C-alpha cells in the first residue's frame, strides 16, 4: 500500500513539473505577444495621426506658416510650399510622393492591415490566457491533492511560483 | 543514497550543450524572423511601386537623408534585396533544422541517460 502511494506521488510530481514548464512557456509567449501588440497599437496611433494631419493640410494653402517639432518638445517655424504633396514610405527604404487623397487612402489601407494584425494578436493572447488558466487550475488541483493526501506538501512550492 | 542522485559529469556536460543549442535555436529563430520581415518589406515596396503612376517622384533613404531616385533603379535595387533576403532566409532555415535535429538527438540521449539512473552513458 505504501509503495502504491509513493508511485502516485511521483506521477503527480512529474505531471506538476511538466505543467509548470508548459505554464512558463505560455507566459513567455504571452509576454512576447503583448509586446508585439503594443508595437502594433502604437503604429495604428501613428497612422491615425498621419491621416488626421493630411486631412488638416488639405485645408491649408501655400505660404501658410507651420510649427514642426524637432524633438525635446521644441519646434521650428516653416512655410508651407505645397499642400498636395505628401511623401509616404513604401517600405524597403523607399518613399514616394502622393497627393493628399491618395496618401490618406494608402494610410487607411495600412492602418486596416495593422488592425487585422491587432485582432489576430488579441485572439492569440486570449487563447494563451485561457490555456494558462486551465494549467494553473490543474496545478492547484495537484498541489492541494498532494497537501491533503500525504500531508507533506513538498511539491507545492514548486508550482506556486510559476 | 544521496550519491546515487548526483548527475554524472558527462550528463552535466550534455545538459550544458543542450542549453547552448537551445540558445542557438532561439538566436537563429530571431534572425530568421528579422530577415522575413525585411523580405516582406521589400516585397510590399515592390508591389506598391507597381501601383504608382508612370513618372512618380520617388525617394530612397540614405541614412538620415532622402535622395530622389529613378523608379526602375529602385525596382532593380529592391529586387536584388529581395533575392538576398530570400537566400539568407533559406540559409537560416537550413541552419535552424540542423540545430533542431542536434538538439533532439542530444535530448534523447539525455533522457536515456537519466532514465538509466547513474549508469555510464554508452555514447
């Protein structure tokens, strides 16, 4: 009888260790996905800003004075020489001149692509969280069983800090 | 009794090797992701260039500067970049497979060694 209990304990400990490892992997994946999601959200914000700026630019006329930020909350005065020429980045270190409407259209398309990525990433993150919760619940179950079953509770510490 | 639970030096060495291989797999994976990003970027730019009018005003980034460039020159440059990135991606893929295989082999050896308790490893 005593031998049987030891074997069960061993099995539970092995399962607990395996679950703890998987949980750590999920947590690492979730951390990475959250970081990527923040980058995507930031990029969406930048696109919104660029679209709004281009829209405002359409209302201005050549010769109007503007203040352009140069960093560290400082700006310089510039005179607008063209209101219908926007330089947008195409990728690969290449940029092209477009008129205001084409630029807005282009930026909107890029923003939509980013929003799709955002949705995918959010879904992935939710799945990871659900899986992690299931693992956590199973770990707690094993942990409490170890505590009540044998009274030793030696494995509990291993799982609590994951 | 406690002496039986000590990890033999050979196994310790293999564990260190396993850790190194894991670090290598992660590094190659990161490099591959970077190259894939650059490849996608170049492909997107080529696609966007095709959509432009016949005589578009194009700029190429040179450090902090933007220098006016010819569409055909830019296309040629981007196509070359795409080929280079594609080649690098394939090389990294092969490297990743090789390291992954080594990792799996070593992992199996270790599992066998640890499963056999303190018996010396036959490999």
